[in-house]
C-alpha cells in the first residue's frame, strides 16, 4: 500500500522554533583514572593479538596491524580491569568490530544483548542514540560512548515536539519510532522498531493507520509489505539515500552474475534493482547462506569489510558510502574512554522511564 502522507518540519506552522535536543552531557568520571599503557609493538603484543589478526587478515593489510595491535591489546586488558563490555554496531571498522568488541550486531541485536550484560560498564561503539538505548535498558550501569559527537541524520531529523504535533494532527493514530531516534522521541511514541522487525511491529498494533518515523524510505518499504496505512516523516539516512538505481544497474551491466543486496533505508529505485532487501542482520545471514561469488552490499562500507573478514571467499564490489558519525569511534578514543570513564551517557530519569517503555515493548514483542 502506498504511503498515505509524508510530513516534515515545514508542514507545521506552529512548530516550536526552539527545540529540545538530546545534548550529550560533559564527560563524567565514576572511578579512578587508570595509568596509560605502553602502545609499543612488541613480541608479546604480537603473540597475544595473533588470533585476532587471523580474523581480519583479509581486510587489514599486515603492514597496518603493528599500528593497531598495541591499542587493541591495551583495550582488551582494560576491559578486564574495568569489568567492562564493548558493544559494536556492524558499521564499526574491522579493527573494532573483530578486534575489541564483545558483542556485535545491528540495532535490534545490540538492544537485546544490552539487557543481558553482566558487566558494570558498557562501552557503546556506535552512534549516540545506540548508547542512549543501552542506558535506557541498563539504568543502573555506567554507559560510555567514546565520542558523544557521533550522531545520526535520522535521529537529528525529528524531535519530541514534532511527535506531539503529529499526534495532534492524527489523534488516536499509534506512533512507531525507528530506534534511530533520540530518547526524547522514544518517550513520545507507542513502540520502537528496527529495520529487522518494522513490518511486524506495525502490524502488531492492529490499527488501520500508523505514524511511522523518521525514515521516509524505510516507511515506503514497510508500506509495500503491509495493508496498514502508513503516515511517514521526511527523514533519511545520509549514507543510504546517496545510493542510486543507476549505480546498481552499472554494476549489473559490467557483470550480469553479480548479486546485489540492499538495506531498506535506501530509496525505492535502489531496492527495485536489488536481489534481496533486508536489515543488516538479514543481509549478513543472506550472504552466509548463499555465499555468492561476487556481491554488492548497498549499505555502510565497514559492514562489507566485516562480512568479508568472516567470509573471504565472497568477493565484495563496494560502492562505498561511509557514515561519518560511526567513524568518530576509533581505537584511540575507546582506549581513552576506558582509561578515564568518559564520556558517560545520562538521561533524565522521568524521560528515561517513558522512553524505556517503547523500547521494551519492541523487545518483548512475540514473533
């Protein structure tokens, strides 16, 4: 079913000019600063990190490993000293995703795994809304993000005030928010979703119409898979919206045997050219099962690297769009975060209680 309407900031004449945004707090220190470790490439570091290099040798040249390995070695030691766990999104660079992460995955996987964490400290290697989600689900734990400037074009596209205006315009219509939103927005909606479960979440509400925000392209994809009328918001992912159908057709013209898989945050002309459309988790599972000879993954660059590290027999042709926000997270600032316990993510308790309900409702949704 086509989208029945799409709205944005310009469609509300009474939209507040001054908006409340989720401003990261100043770095907090909840424990002693640890001494800075040596970052020299030694025979001990080489031996200790050799199994890790085996994981990434197909995507990180051997000449680069001695520059990364000492920091990776130090981070893994600091995790034990701090009783910390590192969560990393699929869009993190291979040296992070395969080198220091304890748990990796897409937004839904990380949200679910965050509820099972036993460590005292969670270090979120992803963007700020992901760290907020981990904090919502672990209010009594210390949640750190190595760089609080790691934002998201989708999360920045909508505010809690915008959600309230949508509710005024469409009274009684339930609101679904993609997890790529701030805690402030999550506090105003009925339930969250990810690209993995968006259709399931929409249909779980048993409503004829649903407001779905903020990604216009994911909303379009969901509308094509359900009879529920979708009212969308004019947000978009700055990585996925840059891909084009013409780009994909050029790959097919060059090699008709190439397989193309795409994320549903891409525009419709891109999805029309793809052999498979799915969330990051679904895309990875598709590659594991099919093992195509040559593959184009229409999503963020590092995900292709991380998949190739696991499946080196799959040749990746990469139309590469990098997420500048994800790339704010580096080995250097992960190390700094564990040394100083900065930057800590905090959320107002009253807002957090409301936002937590929409996330937990998603997690507890039965298949």
